[in-house]
C-alpha cells in the first residue's frame, strides 16, 4: 500500500493549528471517532482482531497508569523529574505496535508508551528519571534506543541507522520520534534532507502535542507540519494522534513503504499534551482551561472503551481485570522505585566504552582511592 | 503504629523552598496513597503534593502560608503498620509529632535512597535538593591535615573562605526570582531600571578617562559586589590600572564606614510586644518593587473631583435590563471605565509612557485598561487589551472575566503586562478617595471612590443625590496640570451627565 499522494500536496497555508478542531480538518486520517465509532479511510484500511483491540486498550490503560504513578512519585520526591505522556497514549501505543522485528525505535524522553510496546520494564525508564542510571534497558535487545534529551538529535541517529540498514540490505526500518517543537531544530531538518537524499528507510513520527513547552505551534509554523514533508521531497500525512487504530494503520503503512525502499515518510500525529511539559512546568501559565476541556472530549482511551463495549468485544469483567492489572503495575512501580538502590560511585566508569581504556582505568582507581580516604567509608 | 513523615520535595529541579498555599487534609483524616495533601507554590509552579502513604494524618507540621525549605518534614501520617521490633515507637510519639517534634519515621534500609550510608551520612535523596550542611572532609587516616595553600589571586573562584561569602551564589537570587502572576515582568523592569542607574553612575564616575566602567576582571567584580565595595571609588594597582582582588579586599578591610546618622537608626522598625514578622515574597515583593520604582521615578500629582452620579446610576439600571447585558455584571465601575476610555480618546497624551532611554514620550495607539484587583494572593493589575475598541457590553464581559480570573488566581502573565492606564476601585471598600500610585510605566491612574447618598445642591435645592469622588494621579513629566484637569473633568462630566458622551 502506498502513502496517499494527495496528502503531499501543498495547499494554501491553512492556520490549522490555530483552530485545533478535528472535524474541520479534511486531511486528518481517523478510523475511530472521539465518540468511539469506527469509520473507514480510503487509504488506510485496517483489520484488527478482537484480541488485538483488547490488547491495545490494555496497553493504553497500563501506560497511563504508569505515567500517573510516576508523576505522583516525582511530587513525593522520589524522582528528579518526569515527562508525562498523558493524552499521547494512543500516538505512542499505535506507533510502537506498528514496529516489526528488525525495526528500531529512536525515542525522545517522553516515549514511555513506545518503551512499553518494546517490552522495556517501566522501572528501567523510571531509574533514568530518578537519576540512578541513564536508562536501564538494553537498547539492542529491545530495539528501543536510549532516551535522547537533546531536542531532535535522535532524528539524525535514526537516519544514520536507517542508512546502515540500507547498506546491509536489511528489510527493516527506523522509527524516529520527535515533537512539534523539534521541527524547528536544525538537526531535524538535516536528518530529513539526508533521509530524502538517500531514500533512507526511516519514518519520522512527530507527536504534535501543540506546545513546545510553552510556545504554541502557530508560533513555529505557517503551514500544518505534515505539509513540510513535501518540501523535503517525501510524503507527509496527518493522523488523529488520539486514535490508536489510525496511528497503527498509518505507521504500519509508512514503515512498510520504508522497508520496501520507498524512502521516508513524515507522520504528524495530531494530539495534545494533557499534562505539563515536565513536572517542572506549570501549563496554566500559557494555555487556557477551555482548551484542555475541549481535548478531554477526544480522550484516546475513552473512545476505545466505548467501541469495545458497543461492539461487544469486551465486557465489564475485562475492564475490571485491566483496572486490577493497572493497580498491580502501579504498586510494583511504587515499590520498585522506592527500593531502587543507589548505584556505586564508580558506575559511571562502566558505560563510557565497551572496553575500559587505560586512562579511564587510572581515573577510576584514583576516584576509588579518594572515596576510600573518607574515614569509615565502605567505598 | 508507625508514624511516617513526608518531607517537602524539590518538585521542580533545583528549588530550595516552597510555600504551602493550603492544606487539603486535616489531622484525623484518613488518606490514601496519591491523595492530594496540600497545594504548594514554588518559584516555578503551584502544584498539589500527593500522599506517599496511606493512613491517618496525625500532624500538619506547618500552617498554610508558611514557606518551607525543601527536605523539611511537613506532615506526619500514621500508616497503621507495626513499628519494627528493633525500633519500638517511644511512648508519646504522637504527642511529640503533633507538637512539631521529631517522629519515629520508618527509615529506609541502609544503602537505599534516604537510608543510612557509610560514613554516617544519609544516602542521596533524589529530588530533596542539596544538603544544607557544609560538606566537611574528614582528615586522612594517619596523616596530618594538609596546610591550606596561601590564597592566590584568581585561584579561589567559587570556593570562598570562611571570612567571605562564596563567589558563586548557590541559592537563587531572591530579587530576580520569577514569581507567579507577572512578578517576573515586574522584576525585569526593576532590573532594567537598576541597570540603567548603574550605567548612569558608571558614566559619571570616570569622565576624564573616557571609560564607562572601572577595569576589573569579572571574578573581582563579583567579589566587590559581594563585599559591597564600589569599584569606581578604587584606584587599580594592577597592570594598566586594573583593579585587583587585593585592591578590593584591602578596600573592604579599610576604615569603617562613617557613623550612621541618627535619622536612619530611628527609621528602623520599632520592636513591639507581640509583633509578627511576615516574610516579603511573591506578589507582595513584586508589588513593593513596582511601587517603589514608580513612586521614585515618576513625579506624581493627584487631583480630586466630587461628582453627582445619580444619572449614571439610573442609566446603569436601564442598561442592566437590556437583553445584551444579561449575564454580565453592570457595575458602576463599568461606567467609570467607559468614561475614562472616552476621555482618553479626547486626550491621548494621558495614555502614554515615558521612555527614559530614548528620551521620548510614547503615546500608545490603544488603551490597555488595567484594573487593580484585590486577590487572595495580593494586589494584581490585569488589563483589558485595546479596551477602547469594545462596546459597553463587551467591556462589561471583559471586566467581569478579568476580575474573576484574577480573584481565582489564574491570571495569565500576558494579561498582567502591557497596561497603559489603570483604574483602582477603592470604593468597593467603602472608602471615599485616595492618592493612587501609578502602575509603573503608565502616566495616569484613576481612583474611584464609594458612591454615597449625600445632600447635594441640585437645580437650586438641596436634594439627596448619589455622589462619588474621583482622584486622578498622573506623571507630571508627561501630563501637565491643565491636561490632567481637563481629563478628570471630562470623566466627571460623563459620569454626572452620561448624555455628554454623544458630544465626545
């Protein structure tokens, strides 16, 4: 299946972000309406089994619960900071579940939902935000790269990796995550130029959550973001980021195109950050409560639940079981976080190089001797 | 039972304290994990703190309104679990906790965060900020303590000896600390003002040498600032007349400052029995800075006018009954605001600013009408943008929303800045009039007093009429007595005879 060429046309600049009313967007790919009604799209047919639907719902509920618990833990002094994904669950679960074996994801620092789909233990993500390590998961085994805090830098990593896949002749793709603010970064634009020039098998998945911390999207772009792809020479598509089915379908199609050698795609998942940028931010200073209320009506989980109930795919027992599982997960995260041991002071030396270099070994010895000079120290 | 204490965490990367705005639970309440306990305002945000424990609240260790250092226990919760056998809760632990004393908190095991670490230290508490005590290194075993090397210029940046403050401030500078609701903007104005003053001082200091500032390296400048030494008053002994670290320390250790005049001593606050000391912070600090900046920058003149507003009050009743005014508040303030806007259109100069740097008067193209509002957090002056363009109904809606948002403490910073003229409605407090201080950067402010029924000569007879007082303060650099008087008289005429508006 090819990505719709119609979406790549540059039309008259529409201030799409200034009026984020979904119904008024003819280019928005949607398969499940906010009311939970299944609709069809000519370019993005999707056939999901009842079990897959239930699994998607379970994913959405569990990552939200993880996120809520982590936010609370930060407020209790257990985490240094937390970047909440609240409201962006569908964009992340849909994108993450579209990945196939051999594909590699390159996240920002907010892709907890994608991490979840790659089998990363939530505590391994939490440990990063607790300052215990730089991310506890194995990026190779999970095919989920380490979190990148530098805005947009992971787009270059993903493009480079994709060019490597291309040279290996592997039929796999890289999935680069970015936010709307990152589109203003030089690195992102460089990555897209390289990706286009080499037809690299990379998909740029932009979660447009409307704010670059406090800067609204209309300050950053005169055209809808997905239309920028046309300037780089590859397709761009805007998908309802709160619709997990649409995101899954669009991302699957884009990854398939990349694997087949059709080059990159830019996906703009149109969504909304329901919480603060991070726990250090106060969104009430720059956005209106009415906007939040409007987006609450487009909740990514409520629509799946409504669809599951209405179509008889799931019953109350299923929803209760998922809730119970979420409670258990929250408990495990809380206990695991509070009991997380401090790393030894020398841990930082272990992960600089694959093999220790003599100068670094000398530094480590010196550091250990210094630690040992403290009276009664066990270090 | 095990009493657990919740310490105020650093909720925003590097904060050192927070103010408890309100408690959401009370002693005796049963709380669950993650139930909001209190609202805390920090320099970055107002946030709710969720409970890390389930149990019963046994003590709130600080009252709402207190600013608490990060890492200080703020609440004690009895989680109902049995205390560990090794550490039985002492008798009366509950009473002790209620009195704010230490409680038997279940400490995490050694090696865990928050638990004991080797060397008698507490393991790093993530998010609890740096320790408040000074890190002191114990002597090496078997060796004499190393002699402190002689201080060399420039070799001691940031560490600071015992005899002088550290060169690099570790705590945020409170005077420029961003505070909620536009305080940052006010802080910046104050900063800009201070910078302008400094530049002016420097200009005057070394006219002969044609040099703007005395020569000194940045660390030396910082040292001079910390020690309160005026670099302009020093003669540098370094190469090329550069002021050195020694010059600054010598000046600091020099002759004691002159005896403080008695008047200054007398101005210090008098100690009285039962006095309370309220820390100056947040909106209070921002207000104080703004008022001082305004009062000592713009020469204020205040004029008064007593007006019979009976007709305006009658008109108000008629207008309130009109369908387009359903749902909005048709207050006397609305008519004062409208009168001011009409008068300002006639006298645009009152809606202007003094640009000291450019030596120009900026006559604004639109009126951003500020309304001084008393809120739980203090005085705020949000403004209605381009108020002159609004119809009376639109203005009524804008004023209602503005004051309600301000009272709810949700005014956006953008609504606090860019004001061009202000009304202060002292009448709502039952006061007749006052001499308002200009909102910094503006050239006029109108105080609207209480509307009272008074004996008034009306059509040759003494009648009970509704009368109010207006007071207009203006910046005499921009507005002359004549202009100010005409403007005030116009506002008064519009209120005493609203039909006059047709002539405007």
